[in-house]
């Protein structure tokens, strides 16, 4: 079977860590822990409307996006997270949720501990390869986000060696 071997025990361990992170983060969100009632129906954890209403309630500006890497949101978090811990908790929830979805997808798509994957030639507008089947093996987080360095779940098969190659800035080097 073609693909990469996965450390299934480590995936289970990381999933447990991320589920705990999600639970703890959710407990800090005013619209989820009962601290703030925003209407009849309890809003979703990452509800933009709930965030906007909560920001208005506390008299702070609401960022236009909470996506990872947004300079506006990072600045907002730096200014308000110390006074309002739920600001950081919301961002932690988002990060942990994304990693948990990736791990769950890897676990679901694996066959006997092997994750088959494919690359699409010129899949990105830059001409780089991209992944298919919602799994981009070239874009796995390497840093320890929420206590789970995702790349660590990819392991070598017995008797084989795993090479990690960084193609950073490959286009200018080839040109």
C-alpha cells in the first residue's frame, strides 16, 4: 500500500489533548459558559455573531476575521487577551479544532496505519504541488500548536528511513 505510515497511538494521544483543549477553551467563552446570554438559542462556539455581541457588551472592537495569520486579529488578541481571557480562548479553540479535524481525517483515511495520499501537479496558483482528498501532506504544522506537533504522527515504516525535505523558496532557486 502506497502512502505514509502513521503512529496511530500518537494520533489518539494528540486527539485526547486537543479535545481537552477544546473543552477548556469553550468553558472560557462568555456565550458558552452561561456568563452572557445572547438570545434564546445557545450560539455555536465560533459564532461570529456571538463574538460581535460579546465585544459590544464588553466595549471592545470586534475583528473582521479571527482566522489564523490575520494581522488584525493577532493585534486584537495582543491588546485584549490579558484583560479578557476569552479572547485568547477563542483563538485557541480555533487552532485546536483545525488540528483535531486534520488528525481525525488522517485516522479515518488510513488503512492499517498507512495514509494514502496524492499530490496534484501545479495544484496551486503558484505552480506548486498541492494535496488532494482534503489532505495536503506538504502543509502539516511542524510547530507544537496546542501541544501537538502534527508532523510527529508521520513515521517511517519498519526497516525504512523517513527523509524530511524542505522545499522552501524552491521556485527562485530553480529560476
